[in-house]
């Protein structure tokens, strides 16, 4: 089989990485249609040795497309996806537009790909990046010990906010070096609470995504989750300090055993030399790294761990690519 694919947002951080994953795969692709904003229209991207012209978004161009990835923003997804809903194509949306819609599956293939067999929606949502990384680390622990409550603090990279935020980190860092006493360069050697909108409970949208999306993916609305999401001056790869409390009793040995068996999860820790995973080591890697796993000394039912992963990959492009791969491998198309 070979497929006609389209990518909306093909020039963005996520779109480019998706193109790399497709390029490196051995999946046969008949046509690849690339969309971006007006400012990129007419530019060319080389894919599998052929030049591809970037187009502006138009519904006619979706004719004959089998799969489209929406990797622009939630406004674009909300505007165009409903218009494609009744088509035969699969729509894999990386934005937050439909993640909370109960009729649309929210998929991390390692965790809940079975939902694709029961929910026949042609729109599939790929989750928030921080949520994906957190759940990759703990979903198998939940199966065995049942998670009661999660307390998380995130250390999120600039790339999670797209090209613009990466540019701001570089720009502000240079300016701060020139003027170390300045308080104007928010992102220069500084960190700040996640920039998404706050609700009436003073939680940011990002923090609420971690709660609502995790409950939906684990299919358990009883799990309690509270998080504080922070941007740190890291270009790529998110980190999370996680405290996880379980319903059942556990042993740390069993926790390790389960994590060692978890697909696409790696334990990386060197207690002897006090060396653990960093976002720099996790960058450009496909796995989710778990580190400094320890018993919570304040609660016999809880553990602490440090998790890092490249959210452009597993938190976005790679996860969407795996959804595509699952659909074609399981002949759902
Ligand atoms: N970055 C992450 O780690 C991450 C993780 C999970 C999910 N996501 C989601 O993935 C999506 C893309 O994020 P990103 O970080 O790649 O953002 P980005 O770097 O800002 O890229 C945005 C892309 O959307 C395109 N675009 C903007 N307006 C458009 C329009 N009117 N029509 C067509 N294309 C348009 C841009 O084209 P131009 O280059 O021409 O402006 C660019 O290709 C977002 O929905 C984001 O929430 C991102």
C-alpha cells in the first residue's frame, strides 16, 4: 500500500520533525502535500529527493488525501477539521482543539491504541506533550498499583511553544548577556510560569490539560492530579518532577521491574556518581527517560521520579507518526 499524505503546519517545529520521521520510515508515500501560512507559500521542502511546494490551506487540495496531520494551531484545526469530518481520510490532530471531545479518541499508541478499534472516528487527537511524557513513565505502574494522586512540577522547553518561543529564548539570552541587570528579557537566564491562560481556580490551561487529558487516556476520572507548569531556558526537551501516590502497596524493586519492561521508556541513573537524565541528553531521542526513582520519605504509598523527554518527538511528531503507523499496520484503513 502507498498513501497520500498532507501536513498542515509543515514548516513548524513539529511539522518539520514529522517530515523527518516520514522520510526515515519505509512507508510508501504516493504524494505529500504540504501546507503552511501565507508567509511560507511558494517555498520548497525536499522530501525523498523530490522538491515539494508549500501551499496555502485550501479544501480542494485535500482531494484524494488518505491521512492529514494538523500541526499548525488549535484555531486552524477548529476551522478546517469539522469541514473534513465526513470525508474518508484520517485526520491526526496535534493541537488541543478536540482532545477533550468525548467522541474523538486521544491516543498514545503505547497506552491506549485499542481505543482505535472501538471508536471509529476519522479524527484522532494526539495529546499534550507534557501529558504524554508523564503518562509514558507511569501508565504501567497505574495498571499494577492504581494511581491515586499525582503531584507534578514541569520544567518545559522553549520548543514546546513553537518557533517563536525558541527565537525569544535566543534573543532574550543574548540581550541579557549584554545587560545582566535588565529585567526586560523574560527568557534570558530566567524561568517563568507557563504562559497559557489561567482559569478561575488559578490553574493554567497547560496544567488543566495534564489533568483532563491524563484522566481521559487512562480512562479513570478518579485520579487526582495537581501540577505547576514552568518554562525553563532549555531549547528542547521537557522535564517533570513527579510524585505519584498509589492505592496499592508496592516495592521499589517491582517499580523498577515494571519500568524496565515499559516500551519506549528507559531508566537512566547513576546514583554512585550522582548523574541523572538531563533535557540535553534527552534531546533528539525517541525514548522517555526516567531517573532518580525513589521512595517518597514522607508517604509510604508514594514514589518520586525525574522524567525527561524530547517533547517535539514523543510529545508531538513521533506520537502522531505512531498513530498513523498503528492505523496502517492494523489495517484500520
Ligand atoms: N512544539 C511542541 O513541542 C508541541 C507539542 C505538542 C503539540 N504541539 C502542537 O503542534 C502544533 C504545531 O506546533 P509547533 O510547535 O510546530 O508550532 P510552530 O513552530 O509555531 O509552527 C506552526 C506551523 O503552523 C503554520 N501555520 C501558522 N498559521 C497558519 C495558517 N493560517 N495556515 C497554515 N499553516 C499555518 C506555520 O507556518 P509558517 O511557518 O508559514 O508560519 C508553521 O508551519 C500546535 O498545535 C501545537 O500546540 C506542539
